[in-house]
């Protein structure tokens, strides 16, 4: 969603509604007629008189093309802009198009005899009726109709309501801590409206990386400011090392400096690192302030932003110091994923394969069907489908086990081995890659234990490989990996346990696995074999 366009007959209120809508979103406003006049140097009636309608439409098309390349802009189109199929297509591709419908009687009353309207002539009522009849089907084509006889504020509310409802919603039902994950293309544009809806007000500390602040910071701060919030952007360093008590300390300083109080909000704009750090700080500062996750990596959108786990690392162990602090809202704008490096996207897809294997055979089919999931051509619509499905699965699991006392273990598939790979081969793989290899290894364990059919394991491994994920370990002794598994903080009584699939879409939790079997399978999953 780069722009929002308004179409409709002259007098339908496109400029007024457009300006008011832009103000509510913190976007800019443009009017194609005004841009045409600026570009041509003559007034619209003069262009019509001197050059004719065909010339005017040509300039109009060029202006529409230029405008649809911009971002965060509400565009009021001239009444005839939709006559051109090319202009219509450009508008639809750039974002939602709202059709402001007003009965001809109302229009005629609003316009009277306006000398600035070259198409109206003397009998404005008859002219409007003719235009309306001619254009109705064009205006209605792929647009969202809005009753524009209503007052401007009501029309704007209706448009905002439509945009809010167009996002997919996942409810995470946790009693008094219930919240929603709002997934969609351009979902962040409504952040201010969303927060307002939660009854929030005051300051919002936006915790993010500097690079992400450059990319998305203005989208977020403008949306917040437009809804009356005072945003403070706080940049933290990139990488796992940012998840430290030292960085948390610096954030506490910054929050105190900005005067953040109990009623205020912390927003985490970024991947799992920002989410964990900001979540930890939000959960502890003043014994907990409102937290909003604005995840920008696939992993964060489908996993880390949902469930309320937040932690920083300790020199002795990852995620050793943490809290459970549920967000009040998660906004997963899949458009942010466009700029995500392919490797990071693939890492997220490994978690999606995990969800599919242990919980959802249908998701497995969807992933298999998205042939270009690992490629540049992965569309925002495809991403939305995956994010929505995975977020829903995570939500269901979290609902059954908010504090990770048992059932949440289902999400550990691939992670017993994956964490060991991360520990023993530090720095070689990002988390999702280690999990992908872990999934292959643990899948083989499941096959050896007679839980998973080898054909199903083959399909799983083929999917991982097609998503561009590693599925083999480098050659070497299994010892360091087994040592790491023995030390894993999730082990009980020194035995290694795994969540294993019993077919695609079903899992068995806490399966004890012998080191001998693991050693054999690890060797079988090495590159040379
Ligand atoms: N709390 C939980 O439940 C939970 C669950 C899983 C993982 N985690 C944690 O999440 C962390 C990993 O998260 P991650 O994989 O998102 O990594 P990350 O947060 O480090 O992000 C990966 C990289 O992508 C960049 N980036 C983020 N969004 C971008 C965008 N839209 N465009 C371009 N670049 C972008 C980041 O700046 C970073 O360099 C780990 O610390 C892990 O422990 C937490
Ligand atoms: Zn994981």
C-alpha cells in the first residue's frame, strides 16, 4: 500500500476527504488536478479550451503515473482520471482505491453553476446525470464504495475502518492479557489509529536499529504523531550482542530521560533481537509498561513477537535473563519484509516449515505450493498468507501454555539439535539455518523411531532445500553437538528429549532420544554422506 486513491465525480468531496484522511494517517495529500495545473502552467479550463480533452487526459495519465510511484500519500483524482484504463491500473496497483459515491441531486446542489468545471456546461444537473451514468461502472471497478453524502469526518472514519478490517487479525486469547496480531500489506499505516483504539496516549519509545529507523522510522513516527502521540526513537546496536543487560541499562536511561511513565508505551520496531531487548525493558521498566511489537523480520512476525517471552543474554547462556511480558498489540506489516535480506527470509521460512510439520499439514501444502518463496518474486500477498497462518498457530499454542510449562514444547521441533548447532558451530549459521538442519536431523530420528514415514521425511527435506535452507551438517565428530545438547537448559535429568513429528502436521512431545541414535543420524546428515 504505497498510496490511497479517491475517485468519484466532481463535487464528491475528494479533496476535503483526502486532506482529512491524510491528516489522520500522517501522510501527505495530492490532488491530480492541482498537479496537472502546476505541471502545465495553465488552469484546467484553459487546457480544455486551448488544447482539448485528449491532451488534458495525456497530461493526467503522466501525472497519475508519477504520483503512484510515491509513498504515504492520499491522492484525490480528477473526476475523469478513471477514464484511462492505464491510470486505473496504476492506481489499483499502488494501493486501495475508494469511490466516493454521492447522489446526483446532492452533487448538483454542491456544485451549482461552477465556471471552473469545464465539463458541466449550463445545465449542470443534466450534465452530472450524464457523467454519472457514463462513469459509474468505471468508478465502481475494483474500488471500495463509500457513502460520501455523509460529513467528512464520518467518511474518513469509514475509510479508516475499512483499512483496519482489511488486515487479517489473529486474537491471542490470554484473559486480561488478550491481544491481537494485525497482519497486512501496509498494516503499519494504522498504528496511530490502533494504539488510540487501545486507549493509549502519551509517549511512545520506538526501539529499533539505526538502519531500520532510516527505513521505517518516519512511517511509524508520522502515524503516531498524527494520532496525537509523542514518539521518541531509540536506536540500539544490531546483532545478538545487543541483547545484553548493558543495552537494557542504556534503554532504561533513555526512557527515564524521555520521561516515559506508566501510561506510556514501548514499541519494538525490528526483528527478534529488538523485540527481545525492548520486550525485556518494557516488562521491567516501572514494573512493566505497555509493549507493542512492530516485527520487521519473517521470524519476528511468525514467532518471536507473539507469546510474551523476552530476554537478554548472559555471558553464560543465551536468553538467561528474561520475563514474560505480553504485548498489547502486534502489527505485522508484511511490506516491511521486502527489504529483508534473502538469508533472513529463509531463516524465517525454516520456522514456518517447523510449524507445518508439527501442527498443520495444510500449511505444509501451502509452503510447497509457493514455488518462489525463496526468490525475489515472493509477493506481499504470499508473505501475508504464510505470516497469518503461522501467527495463528503460534497464538493457539501460546493460549494453551502461556508460561511455557509444557505444551509449548511442540514448537521445539528442530531446536534440540538446532540450538546445539548454534552453540557448537557458533557464527556459522543464523538461527533459522541451524533449525533447518535440526529439522532434518530430528526428522531422521523420528523415522528411525518409526514415528515418521521416510517418504514424509523426504518431502520435508525437499521443501527445506527448495526454500534455500541448508540441510546438511559439515563433516566432523558428533561429540561437540552431543555435548551441547547435554548442556541445553531445557534438558531434564541429563537425558536428551525432542519434539518429533508423527507424520506431517502432528507431533509427539518429550521423546527421549539416545545419544547413540543421535550420533548415527548426525553422521548420516553430514555433507559428505
Ligand atoms: N522471544 C521469543 O519468543 C523468540 C523466539 C524466537 C527467536 N527469538 C530471538 O530472536 C532473535 C532473532 O531474531 P531475527 O531472526 O529477527 O534477527 P534480528 O533481529 O537480528 O534481525 C536480523 C537482521 O535483519 C535486519 N532487519 C530486520 N528487519 C529488516 C527489514 N525489514 N529489512 C532489512 N533488514 C532488516 C536486522 O537489522 C538484523 O540485522 C534471537 O535473538 C532469538 O533469540 C525470540
Ligand atoms: Zn526458533
